[in-house]
C-alpha cells in the first residue's frame, strides 16, 4: 500500500513539474547582427529575439577591442523580434578596427554576438562633417575657417590623406564657391565621399587651406 502511495506521488510530481518549470523558467533571448564584418561607412543593425514578452526592458552592452564594456541601449521589448538599426555609419574618428562584442540581458537571460570592423582603405567621411558642411553652406555662423579646421582634423586623423607640404601660416584662406557646390552635391549623395574628398585635397595641395602636416 505504501509503495502505491509513493508511486502515485511520483506521478503527480512528474505531471506538475513541467508546468511549474515553464512558469518560473527564464525566457530565451538571442542577439544577432546583420553582418559579421563591417567597413567604415557601413551601418550596424542588430536584432533581438525573445521567447516571451515579460514587460522588462533589455540591456544591450558593447565591448570594444580593448575589453572596455559600456551600455549601448536599454530598450523596452514589446514584441518577440525587434530590429535596431543605427542612424549613423561607422567612422574612423570614433570606431577603431578590431573585434567588438554585443551582449544582451533580458529577464534573467543573456546572449552575445561578435562583429569585426575592418579598414579597407576606402574613404568614408564621418557623418558629423556632413552636418557641418550643411551649416557651412547655409549659416553665416559657420565660417570658412571653421570648416577648414574640420578638414585639418580629418587630415590629422588620416581619414583624408595629403602628401606632405611645408606649412605656411594658419589654417585658412577664402574657400572657393565651387567647393560649396561640391558639398551640396555630396550632401544630396550626387557625388561620393571619395569625389568630395578630392576637392578637399585640392584645397590643401594648392595652399588655399594650410595645415600643419608635420605630425601626420
């Protein structure tokens, strides 16, 4: 009789345990990127998949090639699959080459994915120079000198490469109007980063903008 009671108890436990486990088990979460290798000028997009909606937000961390970890996003999760496209492309003034890791934490579950940033040597101007160019064209507060300083910064960071020339005086002279025309075409994507860069190189090579290239 005692054996029978033990057997019935085991059957009840086996029947109830899956329900109990499903009620208290952590949901599943995964994260994936749209590419495994990115170049400067590419846009990062990643997708978070969850097995259930718990009402919690997700926390997405990014770990750089030097193992520095920081919070990238803390988005609410309102559906099982959520895509997060970046508004800005990778650029060499912010992102270094190497392997990066994205980690996601959600309701006690976590997942990670890695991607690599590779420098192919192709010219990819940072997004902020386009914003500055718009203001340079339309707003008198942004002068030729301001825009020239931005060009100098890009040269120092070797995003724009210029053969060495002996520096003469300070950065600036009057920038020709045709450069603004080129900037408008570049902003509207009628010409590429490379084509616009050629006009910036011309300014330096011909002494219209002078920069100290001794440290480049």
